[in-house]
C-alpha cells in the first residue's frame, strides 16, 4: 500500500516537529510548511492526500490559505487546527473549504482518528446523480441545480446537502448530519448544522416551490417533496 502523504502547515516549530515525528511513526509521509505562502506553494505543487492547516499563520492565515487551495483546485481533505473554540470560527473554517477541524490542545489519538475517517470518506464509491423534485446533485462534478438553474454552494454546504440527498424523506438528527457531512460526532458541531441548514434554505428553497428542507421539531431535518405524498 502506498504511504499517505500529509502536508502540515504550522508555524510553531515544536508542534510541527511533534506532529511530523508522530505521523511518520504511524507510516505517513510528511512535509512541513512554516507560513501561509509556503503552505499554498507546497499544497498546489504537490499531490497530498491530507493537509493539516493551522489557522493562526504568518503571511496568510489558515482561512485564506484554505480558500486559496480550494480555488486552485486542491481537493485533498483539510483538517484545520485552531485554538479558538467558537461556533463562528468553526463556521469560518468549514466554509473556507476545510473538511474538519481540531481545537488545540488535542490528543494525537484523536488526530489519527480524524485522519482515518477522512481517508475512509475519500474512498467511498461515487453514486449516480441524486434528485429530489427538481433539485439535482451530480456527485462527480459536485454541481447542483434546481429547475435547471445552477446553484453555487460552498464545500460544507455541499457536504450537508449531499448527506440529505442520499437520505430523502428520512429525518436526520443533527448528530447524524454532523457524522455524515463532517465525519465526526461531537456536540459543539450541532450548532454549526443549524447555521448551515439556514444557508442551504436560502439557496435551495428561496424563490422555489415546493420547499424541500423541513424541520422536524425535536428530531432534526428532512429533505422531502411533501407535494408528492399520495
């Protein structure tokens, strides 16, 4: 099996070296970048399997770096590392294109679990187009349209919609949505789910009929065309 290649973008040298040594002992191949511009340079020039990206970086912060990598076509899963455990910061990190985040200080065992979860997600089989009413999602191109009109989603909005579209007419709890769309289950993320559901409603349902995203009080959310009920 080929080794998984990881880029660590971290300006704290001690932390970077500890992560590098630990991951190499687990069989990963690791490169280091000490600031935002170097992270962008290495991230766009090399085919990494995973990227660990600190938010507080010199030159360009992690949010800018992540957004630049995504707009440059880098699709490798990104885990953001942050010392700020707030909903706003989590939303910003995920909305910039990150797949997950870890709040410092974190255990190395948890980091390994997150990496394994992302590896499993990237290996899943890509299905055919998904459709509910006139809402269509193409998992291969990640294009979304409703009524023939293209809808532009951020990476995390897409991840949440993809989860809902794969389970139409099924009520999904916030925890299930967090596990499916972000790969991990932890209570703090359930607030982020509510924020992203509102984002999706503004893009998927506003100006369209019928409304497809529904709240089931005390249970969660469901994507359903209620007009199609017999």
